[in-house]
C-alpha cells in the first residue's frame, strides 16, 4: 500500500511540474464559459409544445391589415409570457403601430381578461390554453405578399421572455421567426 501511495504522490508531483493541472483547469474554465455564454446570450428558438398559429385578418376598422398570432401552451406547465416585442423583416408595419424608434422594436400586447382589449404586456397561459394577439401590418401589402412572407418565415421576429411556473420557476428568452 505504501508503494502505491508513493507512486501516486510522485505522479501528482510530476503532473504539477509539467503544468498539466493548469491545463486541466483552463480547459474546464473555458468549457464552462462556453456553456454559460450559450445559455445566457443565445436565446431559444423553439420550445417543444409551445405552438404558434398565424392568420391574416382584414376585418378591423382601425387596423386594416393584421397578422393574428395565437400562442398555444401544450407544454404540461403553466407559463407567463412577458416583455413581448416584434421586429419586422420583409414586411412593413402599419404607420400607426407603436415602436421604440431607436431599436425598431414594436409593442405587442395581450388581451385584458375583463374586456379583451389589447393592453397587457404579459399573459398567463395555463397548460392546454392559448392567448391571441396581433401584429399590425401596412395595409398596402397584398394578402399574397403576406402569405409569401409567412411561408418563408420572413415577416419578422417575435421576442419574449417565458417564465415557467413550477416549484422552482425558471425563465428564458424566446426568439421566434414568423
């Protein structure tokens, strides 16, 4: 047993003299950093069973062309969607749409449960429930223009924060191309 212990100590001293422990520490540190950056900076593009449905609508007197967006929760957990915004890509927004002029991020609001007016900036969605909102588009776009942009997922990007309500709630940023 004494020879084995002496061999182990000699091996550890040899590894220390060569700088192997510094190399191992560096590899672990860089690996941890890469994984952390991935989770903190790069948002999720998809959440399994959090489904999106889009439809063109021209039936609103104040907003002649809208893209209806329904978010359906079949994840098995309740969630809160908050801080939603939309950035346009190939299509133009309605000139009356509200946006942050510096970033080009357009406000997305959810219906108030009492009167169904779009004035809430967050929405609670239970499992097997959905929430609907809409994105105002420039009425000069034809329905065919909107359909083509939808099929190519080039209308724009819907971004929000999803908070999953569990014993230990957790959040992540979700970025979904529409």
